[in-house]
C-alpha cells in the first residue's frame, strides 16, 4: 500500500475516531439535558395545573354560591308574600287552574306551550318538552283532602300568582319550579303544569319535612322531580300564619344538570377534566353524616357496576373508594387540593365549598401534563440530533476533500455544539447573561441569533411580570382593609381593576370619633402610571386631612401640590371628598371634576345628586374649590362611584347607564350598604358577560341607619 494511502487512512481514522467519541458524548449530554428539561417542565406544569384547577374550582363555587344567595333572597320574598296572602280577607278569587286542567286542552290556559327547559324523561329514556304556562300557576290538592274544605286557602293563594311570576322572571334560567305548600294540603307551583302522580302529597316530600323540622332556609338532597323525572336540588323555607304558627313551606327547584353545566370552566385542559357536586346530609337511621356525589359526565352501566356509579351520575360516597380520602379534606377544609387516583388513573383533585353541605369538585388526570412535558423533551432531543447530523455530514465532507483537515473540523464542530449546550444549561439555571459566540456561516446562525436576542426579552418579561405583581400587591394594600364604623351610618366600598394596577381610588379617613372622611378618585387612564399618581394623591389627602381646616381648604392644598407633579404630563384626577358627622347626620363635600354622588330618599322615592363646581386635580393649581353641605335623613342612601360603572359596555356595545344603577338602589333600599354594593357588582358582571373589563370600577355606598 502506498504511503499516501496509509497517511490518508491514518488521518481518516484520526478524524473519524475523535468525531465518533465526541458525537457519542454529545448525544449522551443532549439526552441528559433533554431529560432534565422534561423533568423541570413537568414539575412546572404540575404546579400550573394545580393552580389552574384550584382557581377554576374556587371561581365556580363562588359563582354558584352567589346564585344560591339570589335563590335564598327570592325564597325569603316568597315566604313573606305567602304569609301576607294568608292574612288577607277573603275576596273574589282570581282564575284558578288545577294541575289536571293542564292535561286537557279544553281546560288548559291559553298560553300553554312546550318548554325548552322543562324536559320530561320518558319511560324509554327519551326527553320530551313539557307543556307549561308562563302566565298562570297550577294548584294541586292531594286526593286525600276535600277540595271544598280548603277552598278558603285556595282563594287566598290566588293572590300569589303575580308574585310567583315576578320572582320567576328575576331568577330567569336558574329556576326550574317555584312553589308554596300549606299544611292543609294546598300546593301552588309556577310555571303552571300538570303531570303529578295520583298519590303525590307535598306535605310528605323531604324538602317539606326538612324545612318544617329545621325552621329555616335549607338545601335538601338531590331528588327526582315528580312531574318530569329530572334530577333536581330543592331549597325550601317555612312560613307562618298571622298568629305566628306554622303555615307551610315555600321552595325553589334547581335543575342539577344546569348547576353542573351553567358556568363552563375556562381552562386549556377542560376537555380532560371532570366535575362533581359532593353533598353531605344526615342519615336519620344511622344518625351520622352521609355523602352523595353528582357527576357531570354520565357513566355507562358497565362502568357504574365497578365504581358504584349509576347511569344517572349519582352515588353514595361510601360506595366509591376513589372518594373516601376526599371526605376527610371536605369535612375539615372549605377549599383545597390533593393528588390521588381516580378510576385507576393518577389525578389532581380540587374542591371548594359552594355553601355549607355542598362542595364543587374538579378531577383532572396527571397524564395530560406528563405527555406535554415528554413532548418538550422529545422536541429538544430531536433538535440536538439534527444538529449532530449536520455536524457529522460537514465533517465527513471535509475529510473526503482534505484528509488533513478532518480532525480540525471535527474539533471545531464539537466545540460549537458544546458551546450551545453549555449556553442552554446556563439559561436553564437562570443565568440571563449567557450569549452564544459561535458562527456557522449557514442557517444555524439564525438559531444563535434568535437565542441571543430572546434572552434579554425573556429577562425583561420576567422582571416586568414580577414588578407588576409587586405593584399590584402594593396598590391593593393602599385600599382600605375593612369597611369603617361610624355611629349612625352603614358604609362599604370596593374597587375592581381592569389591569394589575389601576387609577381608581377610595379611602376612609377617621378625622376624629365623630367625623369620618370618605374619598373617591379616578385618575385619567389606567395601568402603572395611573397607579403612581393615585398613590401620590392618597398620600397628600391623608396627610392634609389629618391637619385642621375646612373641607375646601384641604382639597385646595392637595390640588396645588398635585398639580406640580402633573403640570408637564397632562395627567389629571377627578376627586370627590366628603365628611360625615355622626351626631348631626350632616355631610360636607367638595367635588373636583368627579361625577356627582347619587343620593336616594326612600320616603319620597326620589333621587338627587351631590353637585358642586370644581375642576379635576392637576389642571389648575390656583383653582379655589367650594364646600357644600346638607343634612341627611334616615334611610337615605348615597353612592359615590367612578364612570367605570355607568360607562361599562356589554358584548353588544350597550352601556350600563345610571338608570340601571338607580333601579338597583331603589329595589334594595332596605338592604345593608355591603349588600347593595354586592348587588351592583353582580349586576355589572352579569351585564358585561364575557367581555373584558375595560375600565376600573370603584364605588362607596353610605346609608343613614339611625
């Protein structure tokens, strides 16, 4: 063999062996790095999924609990009206339709029509629309009761027809049936319908017996509706005769499938999740607590046999070993999460209390997180392998052309790969100063350039996210931690921000034991800059309010100093400042460009405004504000808010407006300030729907109580 071939072979081997060794170690390092990234990604996703599930569970339980509160309020109103109806003298009865009248076209009301909500489950399992009347209720008297003997009760209960329709209209889709039953056996239900079993007697139903025994509002166990065979939950409460003795029970039925499906969970993993309602009740025979489960997803007969599930989705907790560990947590905690198998699959569990005795539970398999993290590891390994193939191909080409350059080229490529891997490992450990200094002179330079350019942006994004989180916590700490107490007044306030931080502001400043200052402000725009201006204004107001002087002078001084900061920025802030006197029921206020506060006088059912001239803070440092005052009457209500309330738009582009706000105050004038605040907040959320909150919302409600 010629020497040049020996030299070529030696050079070739010298080039290939190091390349093979380097490639072997490089691939091993890549696999280890891929496993490391996969494990860290999996852990991160586990925590993210846990937070997502717990958050979704808490939000859903809160929304469902608020719906339960509205049902409670409606039921209280119905029991009050039922008691009033029994105290009324006998008069000419209105039109009465008994349950059997609805089953005959000749005797049924004119508006009898199929209902899209009230579906009857037939014997063969199919669903058929039930005929109902939305104008008339139905009366029902058990076969064991002489109808003539209870005619007086029927006559008095005809006065409930309009009230049942009114309450049902407010509850909308949350309602299935609303009804009231007397101890005499008379039963009235809305919407009007028929189909009662021959032996039906409302006085023997669990909801009736439970309300009579407990003497107050309560939720019962799931029941099968007597007229539709649908699965329902019943809320019931007793009412009394004029002499205070027990008269009967009023109730509201809620369709259980609607409870589970009404507010869908907003999550990127929702298709893999399963939701449950878990309730607790007392077993009268065993004298101990008994749990029941309702599942959103229906189980097949075969699946139900092994796990204790029925085809209706309902089972006792004691029959399902998967839920046995959950009972300990539900009994001791209102909200929580845990990890345990469900039907043999490792899963995340999260639960939150809707109201005492009823919890919402979400179960999600861990496999969806593991699959995603494994894909991340595979993608990274695939990327490294592709880079290795390119490096080997380039090295072989160089070896064939110039054998003497094989070793040199292989070392260069190996070094470059190690540099990339080293840079990725440093980034993995949180080192944002790392940069790749290699140059390939081909498309791989795009990877290096992208890697180097993305690191500062990633670092900045993380820093800004952290800063915004801190800013949000700081701003929330500036708002009042609790509502104030002032003799003669009931006061409550709240703020909702459309971003992490905002420019709305409210505060309560205790001047002395008999005087309290209430302030509400709105900075132009929203976000971090508005939050900074709000914090500055808050500090100035609190400092100046602690010093003596009339109300107008306080606002004049704050405007003068704040204008120095906003003179060159163009920012401004509207402001409403008022002081309340505990003994005199006198209010003094200054209005700085803010919308006038609304005042409602129940005795005359009139609204007025706390007006006054004054420009916004930051526009004119020399402006002299004027103080106004008036004496407040008993039960008068004042609402001070920002324009984010009445200028809120829904998905159709309609504005909420002040008339809806006035209607809420008027209809709930007997409620507490906190309750009025909650009702306005709920109304705003319902009106906005799925539309994102576009402006901050702040309001303070003041009610004169003594």
